[in-house]
């Protein structure tokens, strides 16, 4: 989850600010995303990822780019959290390429899952 958060600089900033705030129960300053995610827990990280984006921009965007990016990342967070809790690791069919075909292995990809989560 920390690797996914780190891909988005704005989200990384929000996560670190929250982890270091009184609301986040901070007694010692956190400078690393992984430590912040561990401190906050995946549920809180997911709430911030969803809540901040939706509160600031709504589900509308002039061209839908923001919404597509938000939904795309929500799917990654949900898949990562669920597979990790089940002890499942997706493997690439080609060891020379890290790309994993989620649709083939799970029956859904993270974009489709993110859309489903947001719609529900």
C-alpha cells in the first residue's frame, strides 16, 4: 500500500501530514510513507485517499481525468489490501516483465474494481 501511495505526491503529503498530526496520534515525527501507512492502518489511508479527492473535486471533472485517476488508484489499494490479507501474491507470466494480468488471474482489473467501489 505504501508503494501505491508513494506514486502520488499529493496523497503522500496528506498521509504524512495526518500521520504527524495530533489527530493521527503522533508522538514521534514520521518521515517515511511506509511508517505512516503502518501507523495509520490501511483503512485510514484508504479513507484519506477517497475522502480528500472526492471532497475537493467531487466525482466530476472537466474531462474526467481526475476521476479516472482516483478510481484507478482505489482499485489498486483494494486489490492490494485484500490479496495481502489472504497471503496471495500475483505473479507475472513472463519473469522478464513485471506486468501482471490482473483480469486473467482475478477476473477483474484494478480500474474496474475501483469503478465498482466508487459506484457503490
